């Protein structure tokens, strides 16, 4: 089979395509004919050796796929050969075949490109906003990086949960996309001060929940706009700087700073992850979610797909088509 290979730490442009041996599923594993692989912020980091997981060389990047089940190990009962599924893996997704322990059937109406970009971003935002932040109808949600992969899904799910959503992003085009997904108010943080605008939009109360996949200066400004008894969701550091949290402000605002690591549920509490994804797939089947895929790339341009994400050029999801 064909697979993208990382043979040394480096820029995504150093990735190569090679023919590699096929795979056999072990007891609890599912072998999938990959049709599409969603690109995530973690992918270029893993290729550069800057991600917490550092697989041995050569390895194939790619952590979420969609495709058809080819074979299952003895212990697998919830999917069968021929099923259309989305799946999560530690790495290995940018290949014609992958084996994994986590796969879920997808609705007939969901195409493989959409399915390949669904689990990580919607799963992260759903667990963050419901289980972690307990976002309630009528509350105000501030989403930073609101047109990015996770950000746009936070806007969409925030609206479904009945929140007033303030979307913040770096360009008018990105904000226009967030508005299409239901954002009530828009802040361009390239030219506007986040704290001043949020306070003006909320009668000086601030945002009840802040969803932050960006970190850096954007986090520093936004943290000062949290409401009394607010919740700040630490999702990621796309800006490249991990912010320091001023503990005195947390005290004064009675606020909670809440970490979210979606992937850790697969080891610590897979039932939560599975039931969240089932809810999201039901919402999709009912027409309540409209995943935004801004661009697809063929397998031999997987490196370019990663570079587009890392360079802030993408909106919503970027997906690599494999078959
Ligand atoms: N905690 C979890 O479980 C979890 C799950 C998935 C992803 N994440 C993390 O969340 C972050 C975003 O992931 P994503 O898939 O949404 O990525 P993405 O689609 O690239 O979105 C990231 C957004 O961050 C903003 N940004 C600001 N400075 C940036 C910079 N220097 N480089 C790139 N982007 C920058 C961009 O929006 P503007 O241009 O509007 O500023 C961009 O749209 C990453 O750190 C990722 O690792 C965490």
C-alpha cells in the first residue's frame, strides 16, 4: 500500500510517499481502507518532533481517518467488514490502510471527506463546552481563533447550546465565516482590544465561558474579559506561546481555568468520548451540524496541507483524500 512517511524530524515538505507492507489487525483492532484523512495542528508538530508523541522512524502521520472496514480482530463486535466508519489513531492515517482500536459507523449521508475531519474538532468542542465548562443557555461564550478547526465548531455548538457567541479572529474573512456559523458578535483581534469589546458587548459583565485554542497575547487580553464565576477553557496554543495565568485575577473573578485534552479520554474514559461522538453524529444526521472543509489535497500533497494549517491559511478543516 501507499503511505506518507516521515523519515526524520523536519518541515512537512520533507515527507515522502512510499510503498509499504499491508497491515493485519490484532484481537481488538480494526483494519480500514482509508478514503480520507483529516489534518490536525498536531500533525506538523509530530513531523517536526515537537509533539508529545514521538513515534520511531519511519512513521506515517495522520490521527483521524474515514473509510471502509476491511477486517476486524476476534474481539471486535461493534463494526464489521464493509461498514463505513470514522476512526482515530495515534498516527498512521495518511496511508491507504490503517489499523486502529477506535472506529464508529457514520451516517449514510456523511461523505468520507466530511467524516475524516469530524471527530477531533467537534469532539473537542463538545466535551469542552458541555462536560468541562457546563455552558448554559443564555450565557455568553467567547471563542478565540473562531474560524479555525476547533474554533468554528465551538461557535456552532455554542449556538446549539443556546449561548450568545462572540467570535474573535484575525481577519474580516475569518469573522465572516464565523458569522455564517451563527456568531452573534465579531471581534477582529488584529485591530481591536478583546477585553474592551467584550465588556462593551456584555454590559461590562464579561464572557461566562472563554474557549481558547490560540494562547499567547490573545489569551492574555481575553483572560481580563472573563465574567465573575466564569470558566476559561485551555484548548491549545496555536500562537506558539503557552500563556501564564495570573492567579490573582482568577481569585478576584472567582473563575476556573479548565484544561481540555480530548485525546486523553480514549485512555481514561473512552465511554465519554464514544457517547459524545454518537451525540454529534446524531446532530449531523439531523442536519444540525454543517462541517466546513475549506480545502482538500491529494495524498502526495499531505505536506502542503499541513503547512497551510501551520501558516494560519486554513479555515475549518483541511482534509487529504487518499482514494
Ligand atoms: N485540547 C485538545 O484536545 C485539542 C484538540 C484539537 C486541537 N487542539 C489544539 O487547538 C489548537 C488549534 O487547533 P486547530 O485544529 O483548530 O488549528 P487551526 O485550524 O489551524 O486553527 C488555529 C487558529 O489559531 C489562530 N492562530 C493564531 N496565531 C496563530 C499562529 N501563529 N499559527 C497558527 N494559527 C494561529 C488562527 O486564527 P486567527 O488567524 O484568526 O488568529 C487559526 O485559525 C492547536 O494548538 C491544537 O493543538 C487541542
